C-alpha cells in the first residue's frame, strides 16, 4: 500500500504530508507566481476604476 503523502504544488513530486514544496526552488517559483498574480489583480483593478471614472466624467460633459 502507498504511504501517506502529498504532492508538491509546483512540480507534482511526491512529498511528506506536512510539507507543501519539494525544494526551496519550487517554493521560490510559487512565491514569484503569487507576486505576479497579485500584480495582475492590482493592475486590473486600477484599469477598471479608471474606466469607471472615465465613464462617469464623460457622462457629465
């Protein structure tokens, strides 16, 4: 029978159940991805707000 294990959330390798990553490099990759996602969300939010403001301003002109 297979021992209890999980898989690395970056590369999918089998790891111990109490870990999330198989190596520090996978952890670094995950952190970079999270920063990129957060930056994309921020940019999208700023663009939506800018669009909303421009619609409001143009409706008063």
